[in-house]
């Protein structure tokens, strides 16, 4: 019986030593741990940035499609959509800019956009139209992330467009004109 107790104590001591040895060998330096944390935070930040930009550009794309759908409907009902130069919405105020002498009901246009795109009231946006077609859109839900259609805002340049819808729209219009 004595022999079993001694053996058990020795085995227990060996296991403790082995466990301690494994945990010492397996431990990482603080520098390695901090490096991994930094990479994880950077990866999360990159993911958040890409997600936010994708959302903003997706909103611009939906808005672009909605505006064009409304313009088609208005054209079919006899409205002079060819006179529309721009459509904007800022903090609850919808504005439609038309050629001199033309009249278009801006509330009808905005309500039509709302029918196609439920979240439009969460955005500020500007859209450029030419000959009855929306050619480019820039929008934002907050002051950091601006989206556009055609897409000009990317992870590399999004800071250049933060809270600057007019710049995003101008670059999207240029891209649209090149793509034509």
C-alpha cells in the first residue's frame, strides 16, 4: 500500500512538472500577444470600414435605381423629366433643379422615390440627371461614410469624401460620363 501512495505522489508531482513545463513552453511573450491583439483590432477596423462603405454604396445604388424608376413613371405620365438637372434631399428638404422655364413637382418625385426606397428619409443625397435619366448619385447617412453610384468612394479614399456629397457627385458624374 505504501508503494502505491509513493507512486501516486511521484506521478502527481511529474504531472505538475509536465504541466508547468508545457505552460512555460507554450506561453507567448507580451509583445506577441499585443501584436496579435493589434492585428485583430486592425482586421476588425478594416471589416467595419468595408461594411460601412458597402452599405453607403449600396444605398447609393438603390437610390439611383429608385430615381430612374420614378423618372420613367413621370415620363410616361407626360411630365417633362428631360428638364430635371438635379435632385437633392437634405435634412427633410427635397429640391429638384430644372431647366429655366420648366416646372416639375418635387414632392411628387420625392414621394415616388420613397415608394421604391423605404430608407431614403435616413439619407442626405444629391443626384445628377441628364435627358430624363439619373446618371449619378452621392449619399450619406452620417458625416463619415459617403456612398456613390457609379462607385468612386473606396476604402482607400473614403476620407476625401467624408461629409462632401458635392465632391462625390462630381467624381461620380465624371465616371458616368467616361463609362457612357
